[in-house]
C-alpha cells in the first residue's frame, strides 16, 4: 500500500473499510466454528463422564470461540473509529477553524466591536477608575448629587450622652459623667 495515498480522505477510508471487512468476516467464521465445535464436542463422551459433562465441556470450549469473535468485532468497530477520528481531527480541522474565525469576525461586526475601539474604551475606563480612586474630579454620570444631604428628625435625640465641648479634649470619663465616684 502506498503510504502517501493512506493520508488522503479516500485512502484512509479504503484502508479502514478493508480492515473492517476482514475482521467482520473473520468474526463470522469464528462464530460458525463456535457452533460447529460445540455441536461436535457435545456428541463426544469420554470414559468416566457423568451425564451432561460433554455438554459442559462443549460450552466451555465454545465460550472461548465466542470471546475471540467478540474481540474481532470490537477490532472492526475500532477500524471505523480510526477513520472517523482521522476525518474529524485531521481532515476537517482546518475548515472548522476557518468557520470559527469567520463566525467570530461576523459576531464582532454585528456587535460593532472593533479591536482598536475596544482598546480605547478599556484605556478610558481605566483612567476614569484611577482618577476617581484618587479623587480627581471625575464623578459618576449615573448619580445626581443632592442639593442637601437628607436630614432625619426624631422625637428623641439619637445619642445617649452629651458630646464633649469642642474647645477642650476629653481627658477622662469623669468629665462626661460628673456624678461618678459620688456615693449616695
């Protein structure tokens, strides 16, 4: 067989089909042999056999032929798998890659995404994020600032203890609670 012809679509198909047919024919012949051997060994009884011993021996031998036939059928299936994998993974791969690139480009065009435009948008977004993080005059356009912060009025004050005077720092807890330490 020409090895160069093997690596074409029809060459691999022909090779695997030939091997598959060979394995399937051999498997069919082994199955026929299985039936013949089992029928023949069932009729042969040896000295000292108990009833049914010949049939058991015949089935035991026929089972080995059955395993061989099964292995040949599996080999035929693997020949088909080889051809399918060759076609899918080798022959059709360049076309699939071209189709994927075309689909990606088509999607990019549909969505209006251009490579340079995306890079500019990303750079602008990063600059805005950095400026906002550092407090440089960028505001969020989605948030409108309030003229005055909301005030909440309650009947009772929200704090339990008076704040220290603004002109002097608090030095101890006795400054806040003048009655501490008095027993009464």
